[in-house]
């Protein structure tokens, strides 16, 4: 193959590709308006309107519709990408393009920092209005502390599922694995079963994402626990989670320990109140803690980059030593 000229065929190509794409997406991110995932969100929204016109249908029908919708929304795209691999002279280049199209953290980080600035300037009403694009929960009734807490939780959970898990799946299965996972995450977010219209319709996508995002969530929990105290994190994690899955709860426990701020508690989705577990710390979150939460996300993302770098280094040591 052409890339054998500058890369030994015995060595794994995914780690250096990951490093190159992460660097590119950090310094040259795609604008949100032109990002492929923005178009895919619109397609998911339009598909849900067609196949889920009445959320009051029998539960079994909604399960079937939700499962078929996941297949319709993902299988044609993945089949097209797979067919491109069969004809590509540089498959590693296609891997890099698919990973690049699966990452959009820079825009989310910028939007979150803008909300932090609004909160620090005391523009709570404007911050509530703009946070609707980032938060699933109802935000028009949140105080400045409540909105700061919501944003801290959101960036921790989204970074682990949208970035860290995507990078780990790329290491394991290449570009098509990363893209397949990322498409499922978009569907789960658009058809979130916490919303009344998607309570049963969104369960198939939600179940898949809960399973596939587990490596990313566990990885972030380990990174935060090692950096900020395993015992302190474990003390918070021992409590039984209420109305929140165990792995996201563990991540929020580790995040609360690292931030030294309380997280969790009840949330509203439209008019529906969900009483979640509280993770108590000495202080409540403030606007300044949003930037700290983003730094925690960066630590977890850099840990994946470090893992890829170590794998790359070990490969070269083995290759030269053999």
C-alpha cells in the first residue's frame, strides 16, 4: 500500500492518526454551521417527526419504531463509508476524515465559555436563553448557581461521551467505529428518553449509547480519581444512584470531588421533575467553576492523547528492537 513507504506495515496506524486529527480539530475546528453532525441532527429531528408522530401509541410500537429509526439513520451512512474503504488507496486518510467529522468539542467549549461570561456579568436571563442549545433540562427557572451546576455537569458528561469515548473507539476500531458511535450519540441526544415525546421511542438509541459510552465514562472516572484522590471519589461513589445511571453518577461524583463543589440534585425536563441523587461537597458551584470543569475535561482528553502517544512510542521501540 502507498503509506508503507513512510510507515512500517507491522505498526498500528491508529495512534498517530488520532494525534494528528486531535491536533487538527483543536486548531482548525469546523464551524458549527458547516459541521456534518449539525446536518445529521436535523436529519434525526426530521426522521423522528415522520416515524414518531404520536408518542401516545402502544409501548411496543414505539420500541419497534425507535429500533427501526436507529437502523435507518445509521446503516446507510455506515454502508457508504464501508464501500469507500473498499476502493480507497489511502484508507488511513479516510479514517482521519471520519474521526475529524466526529469531533466538535471546540465549538461546544466556546459556547460554554460564552455562557460563563454572561453569568459573571450578571446577565442571567440571556444566559438562560442561550443555554437552551447546550442543555436538555429546562433552564428558564434556574438560578445563577443552578445554571452553573448544570453547565458543569453537562461538560463533564458530554466530554466523556462525545470526545473521550469517540477517541477510544477510534483506537479500537478505526474511523468507521468512531463514526458509528458518534452517530448513535447524536440520535440519543435528539431522541432523549427523558423527554415525554421520546420516553419509549428513544430507548433503543439510549440503551446502545449507555453500553458503548461505558469505556469513555470509566476512563474519565479513573483519570479524575487518580488525580484528585481515589478514596475521596470512592466515598461519594458508594451511595446508590437515584434516577441516574451508575456510570454517569460515578463520573459526577469524581467531578464533584475534583471541583470541590456539589453536583446532582433534582432537574426539570419540560414540566417533568426528576429527583436525582445529590452529591454533597463543601460549596455550591459558581460561574468560575465552569472553566474549572472544562479544564477537567481537558485533562481526560489529554489522557487519551497520552495513551495514544505511549502506544506509538512502544510500537517504535518494539520495531527498532526486533
